[in-house]
C-alpha cells in the first residue's frame, strides 16, 4: 500500500511539472509609452526605480529622447522621455506615490 501511494505521488508530481513545461516564462508583449503616461501607474513607477539606473540612463546628455526598457507584469515597456523629464522623475520621491503628486503638470494618483 505504501508503494502504491508513493507511485501515485510521483505520478502526480510528474503531471504537475509537465503542465508548467509548456508555459513560457517572461514578457510576452511590448508597449511603447511616454514617461508622462508611465508615471500614472504607481506599480510601473516602482518597476522603473528598481530596473533603471539614473547614472547609466543619463550618463551622456544628447539631443532627442532617452529610452528605457522595463519589465512589468509580463509586459516590456519601452519608456521614452526628454532629459529634463527623466531628471525630474529621478528626483521625485517614490514614497509619495500613494499621495497625489504633480509631475510636469500631470497629477499621479494611486
């Protein structure tokens, strides 16, 4: 009886592991949005703070837009903005995000 239970448990674990085998981990969708739109989602703002380094993104001042790729909820966000927008973003306090925050004329709500 113990051997039968052991075989059933092994079979169940095998079927469970096979069900996860066909799921591809990682992001499946790519979205390009502006930094002004991205800051309206507090979770995405936290993901930007965790995944993007101010030092590497703004290392060299250039003409045009600065872009950063962020993975958030299985979606790759390509976030673009001007130098001043990114600089203001990194100066913004992420602890205040649950509160109403003004950023470049756009209010952020939780």
